[in-house]
């Protein structure tokens, strides 16, 4: 899957927002503090103290409109070493424990999207910490999108989840965006 290259007269620093691993971890811990303050169920999973073996995790259940099945979705916000941006990984399971395949996942989350759009956006890949297959939103344009947000974000992970999460039914409460300077 190739990502389109943007060509314009802006410098790389103006068009891209990247994070170092320590910045990601700091933002993740601030996000977690806000989650706890809001009694939300996000967790920071720390596999070990090696870089980058920590990620944010959140689970929710949704009802599939087509089959009426109850779907359990586990989301992970992981640091991408290659792209130096947050990345959204997820797995969706039916109530019997069976994993949704790529087609069922596309139908659940993006029923009206064209196949070419889906292949550029949603892909199955190995989770960089757990080494198991997960669905993921491809990170190739994330740094550019975060840079175009407009103003400096108080917490880039809140911004990232707010922008990317709705594509896979992950919606943060508006309370996350209220007075982030306190986190």
C-alpha cells in the first residue's frame, strides 16, 4: 500500500507533526489522567520498559446493524516507530469470540466507503507490541493531518483519537477537550 506524497511549497516542519517516544509516553500518561478524571476506562498497558512497548487500550461493545450481533472492540493507541506518530489498532470479536475478518470489519465500520479508499486507510498488520494480527488505520498521512489541525494541541493523543476514532466508532466524550491545560 503506497501513500500519496504531498507536493507543495511548505517546509517539512510546517506540513508534518511527529512525536518522539518520550513525548508519546508523556502524552499517553496525561491522556490517562484525564480518562481517570472522567471515569472512562482507558488503560496504559506497559509490556516492559523497552521502547516502545507501551500503548493505550480501550474496549467497548457495539451492536452490528446488519446482523444484530454484539461486537466487542478493543482499541490500542500505539506509537509508530517508523512514522513517529500515534497509530490506531483494533480487533473486533463477535459475542462467540470469533474475530471479524477484513470484509466484515469494513462492512461494520465503513459500509459506504469505496474499496480503493478502504485499502488506503484500513489494513491488517501485526501489532508492534503484541505481535498478533490487528486491524489498523494506516499512519502515512497522520503527521500531515495533525500539523494541519490549526492550533497547537494541548494533548496530541486527544486530537488524534478525536480525528481518527470516529472512523471505527471510537468517540471520545467532549469532556476530553474541555480545559486540557489541567491534565
